[in-house]
C-alpha cells in the first residue's frame, strides 16, 4: 500500500465506504469492485477497500472484533502476533516491573496494541513510512503509544526512559515489482538481524524478540529462555526472552494454548508451560495407543519430556510419536470446570491395526472396510497425502484415520481412531 491510497482510505469518505461493505466473500469480490466503480468510486480506492475487507476477514482469527477497526497490509497481517499471544508478551513485561518499553519493529502494531492496552507506555517504531502510519491508526485509541517512522535501533533507550525492549524482526523479503514476498529462515537475514537486537540487552536487560518457530536450536543465546508457542496445536512463534523477562532462567520451553467456546457461548483459554532437561526416551513396539505431542513441544525438543509424562515410548528414535499400552491420564480439551485446567500436551489415538506400507495392501484393507473418507497423518515419510488419497480411489461410506510413519526404521501404516485431544 502506498501513501496516496492510505490517505484515501483514511479520509472520511474512504473510511465510511470501507465500513459500509458487506462481510467479505471471495466469490463476490470482483463484483463488489465493479459495483463500486460503477457508482463513481475511483478504481484504486475501490480495489483498496475490497482488499482491506479481505484482510479484515482473515485478521479476525488473530484479532477478533478488533479487526473491524484496523487497517492491514498482507505481509503485516501474516507476521502480526495474535492478540491472545501478544497479551502474554505484555504480561512478561508487567511481571518484570517494566512500565515503559520500545517496540522496535512494530509493523501494523499488533504487539503494541497489547502493550498499550495493559497500561504500558510504548515507543513503537517502524522503518516503513506507510506501515508506521497504519500502526499509528491502529493505535489511535491509546495515548500510551507513541508511534514513530524511524529505525528503532537508533533510539537512545536511556534517554527515552524505556525499561524494556521488544522486537519482531521482519522475516520476509519483497518479491519486487508486485511479486510475492518470501519467508526468510536465516536469523542473520532478518531485518534487523538478531545479533543487533539481542546486543541491546547490554543497555536494557529486559529484551524480548519474536522469531520464527523454525529457528534452529544451534546458535541460540545461552542466556535466553527460548519458548515455542502453539495455539490449538498450531505452532505460531518462538520467542527469545532475556534478563527479568525469563524469571525461570535460560533454556528451552513450550507454551501450549487451547481455546474453546462453552455451551453458553463463553470463550475459554487453557494454557500449559512445558519445560525440562533433555530426556532420552525409550523406543519400542507400537502399543494400543498413539500420542502426537503438541507441535510446540516437538519444536522445543521436549518430546522426551512428553513421553515421560505420557508413560510411553517412541515408535522410532527419530519420530515424534509416543506409544503406550494403556491410555494416558491427561486433561480433556474441554473440561467441565476450567479453573486450574491445563492445555493438553498431546493428541491421542487408539491403534486399531498396523501393517507395512504398500499401496495395494492399504487399498485392499480400506475397501474391505467400506472406507470412502480418509484422514491421513504423516511423520518421517516422503508420501504426499493428497497424492495417496487419489491413488487409493476410495468409494465407500465409512471414515478412517491412518498414520504413515517409521516404526523401528521401517515404513508402517497405523490405522487409528481419535480419542480427541488428550
């Protein structure tokens, strides 16, 4: 988005036009643009409001109802922290006694929304002028937030009176000339580079940095708590937390968050922190139950910890599936009483059958059981589920779930039925 389009969107007429659009429907998007242009709306503004409507619809999963009053860029929304997680970032700073912080790479302002919303004074900066303007708009209701178009690394942190630093370095590079941006995995290629940000802890010890969940364990700073976060089983980020923001000390941890709505329409969030030393789990034969640890646990390298808690063993030393002979005693995903309830550490399945992997054998097995709809899970195999589904050519009326994985080094198929999230 360029400055001219942003100016039109923020004009009284542009903002009213955006607010008057019906709920976004991809099927009718082009028709909506055509209708607006037929009413005399400038083509660039018509396209911009429909684009914002589309981004708002996507943003509801991260921002809920707040999305309806915000502006977005595609890349900014992709990288933005969902409010549920951003609120936990803010809690770290509050618990550390921080009252003012610098958000060095604020983007569209997602984390700064949570910081300011909890009463923290925020100096929010972004190198891109248009992005900074969008953040300023999104933070318009919070006088605690001072948004600036500048390089956050140029701030005189002591002179600003900040006691904490937060950064979410850009992990995408532009495709140029309208091309799609691509994700960056090398921390040295982040903008700004990780080294430059975590060096700030020499000036302000309370430093937090959001990084991609695919960050490698090798090279992580020894004085940081590195925490991987999942929401409903989806790993959404990893964070490096220094000094007073890591009260339990350095190391790797996982934070599991599960949300659900009860029968009265009330929303609940269950959480669970997993932390521990590396544990070497046993490896053995497939038992009657199979458990897949939460993705954040896997990313944090705490599968051995999960296996110990589940009372099980791995099906293969290189595969993050835990098997047990008896069902694990873990909390349900929707407890009747949420007070004190924790998010589950794994998703469980009852093992119905096992067999070596082979297309002809699997096709015959499923057809004999009248299976027409199949859920395919995989770990440690090159099989592409969509291709396999087409090759199976199933026409029955029953449903089945299969797991493709290695067991003791051999490709196996496990036929399972979900126990629900355990």
